[in-house]
């Protein structure tokens, strides 16, 4: 039995009343900042070493068991178009050429695994979370498909499985978290032929980056991208050109995402409390609509069948009547023909008998 609109709104009001008392507590919790786990890992991407071979893309595809792309990994023509990460591509390499002249710069893009992730701050069901390895991982079993993480991410990374209507997921780089737990390094780092990617503790990577800048001041911009952006990221970048020229945002500032989301997320407990009721109500209403729709469909089909039956019945009756009349006409015609033939035969026989009874003229003269 479905629920009425009034009952559904009543359930929402009741749920709001029972959950509103937790708002003040959530405000305090939301204002807390998390600076990341000590000793967590990261990756240093030295764009001056990258040659755009796409080996990292291929390794990522293999490690994560993603579907093969339409364009093979050894086809570098895809570098002519700027790309972003997708549900079936956790990492992409883009090429940047200044004014179509000079040496190109190749930049690998993937989830930057922020120290205080905006995506995790926006996720009110905790489907996204930062773990001790430094990775930001995703639990599809908790996800409700709101896609707030996609809106919150300043790097435009999370992708949604729009082509999977039954169990869509948020798809992004995991920093090969399962491999790190086994003592292995990320697949992209392992496959890089030019050591453009370096894996290790984040603090150590920062020291390595500073050493390179100090040793080759003419080669690098004196800045480590990701050290402070949005509170810092686990992926760090070195470049010989301004970062804004190679597709990276320089307007993010150093304030963590959590400080921006604490206000809006203070009402999350209310949303979380209402969510099951909302889903239940939507489900009940949709099922009721489906039931009504199905009943209407069955009724319409029944009416169509009934009308078709009546029409067919009338046509059969008319056909039967026509056939009966045609049959009677045919029988009458045959009877008439038979009678006419019998009459002709009888007349012929009578004439023959008459001819036998009358004497010939020769016989009369003899007498």
C-alpha cells in the first residue's frame, strides 16, 4: 500500500524534529581541521622530466583493471587535445606548448589526494576518506550518488559512472592504495621510464624537490605546487614554467577546504537523518506510480483486446453472412442449371418418342 503526499511530508517533518538537536554538535565538529597523517606517502611529479609517453596511463589502466581505451596507449595523437580524468581513465597526460612554439611540457593529472580533501568534507555519508597511507579512498557501498564531491573538488577530478544506471560509482585515482598496503609502489610510478614520478614519504619528497630547485635554479620555478594548495596535497609538482601555463590553478590559496565547508555541512546530520525517510518516500511514491501505471497499462490493453475482439467478431459475422449468401447463390445456380438440363433432356426424349409413334409418308402411299 502506497503512502499519500500528506503522510510523506509528515514523515519528513518528524525526522527533521528528531535530528535538529544535533546541529550545534555538528558545527563544532565541522570546524575542526585535519592536517593529514604524519609519515603519509605522496608522489613528486617533475614535469621537466616527463616525455608524454603515456606509460603511466597504461599502467594505471592495467592495475585498476579498467576497460581499454578506443585509442591505444602508444598513439600519442590524443595529446593534441586537452583531457580530464574519466570513469575509465584515472590519470591522463596533457601536453602544453607556449604559443605553439618551443619545447612542450607534459603534465600528468590524477587525484591529488589532498591532506584535507574537499571531496571528503563534502561527503556526508563518509564514502570518501583520507587514510594513513596518504590516499583518499572511496567506499561505493556508502555512496548515495549525490555527487557533491565532484562539485567540491577544486581540481575537477572525480568522475561519475553515468553509463551505469543500476550501480553508478564515483571513479578516481586511489594512489594504488591496495599496492601501497602490500609494500609496492603505485603502478604509474613503477612504469615511468624517465623517473618523472617519485614515490615516498611526503616530507622526504618536499626535501627532494627543494634540493632540485636549489641545484638547478635555471631549470625550475622556485615553487613546489601542492605543498600548500588547499592545505596541501599528497601529489607534488615541479615545473620549469609558471604553473598556470601548464593547466594548473594558482587561485586556490592555502586554506583547507574544510574551513569553507564547515558552515554548509553543519546541517548534514539533518540531511543524514532525513535521507532514509526521503529515499523510502521516493521509493514508495515511485512504486505507487509504477503500480498505477501498470494497472492503467493492463486496463488499456484489456480495452484494446476487447475492442479488437468485437471488431473481429463483427468482421467474422459479416464474412460468414457473405459466405452463406454466396454459398446459397451457388447452390441455387447449380440447382437451376440441373433443372434446365433435366428439362432439356426430358423434352428431347419426348420428341424422340413422338417421332417413333408417327407413320412415315411412304407407308401412307402404299396403302
